[in-house]
C-alpha cells in the first residue's frame, strides 16, 4: 500500500510563492499519474495538477495554468507543486494522490478515480 505525505504548506502573502512536496513510500504501476488536489472550506475537492509517470506529461486546472508547476524526482519518489503568484482564492488544504487507473487510458481528474490520499497540507494566502 502506497503512502503519501505532503509538506510545504504555510502562510504566505498574496503574490508570494510556496513549494509543496509529496513523498511516496512506493509506487504502484497500475496508476497513471501523481496529482495535486485542493479543498477549500465548505467546497468540494478539486483537481489542481497532475504528472504522468510515463513520459512526464503534465496537466493543470485552468486556475493553476501559468502560476503552478508540477514536477517529480523519480529517484526520491517525490512530486512537487511550485506555486507562484498566489491568490487569496488559492487558500485550501492541498492533497496529493495517485491515479487514475492506467487501464482507463485517459487522465480523469475526478477525485473519485484517485487513490492513496495523503493527509493534506494547509496553504493560507493572506492579503
């Protein structure tokens, strides 16, 4: 069973930057990618970014494009989310997960298709 541990959250002023890390205890070949999601208070968990294990293709939510960058270090089994130009609306708990099943053949960003969620790391953007 893969375990994921997020870190790097904190309090930052609007316009600032943070880098989140997600360390995986292992890797299951049946999953297509590693991804970041976020959940703001009172809202549903939403897709932020993903990176495929094979080929390294990246995918971003519209809200993240141009500001966030997902990357990975295969040797460390770690995925990163560099967040720049942070906005108040980026405030949320950020989770990493593995998914969706490789057998799907497409990168589905619906949270229900993802697995092995970490405990989350809180990002608070202040004005």
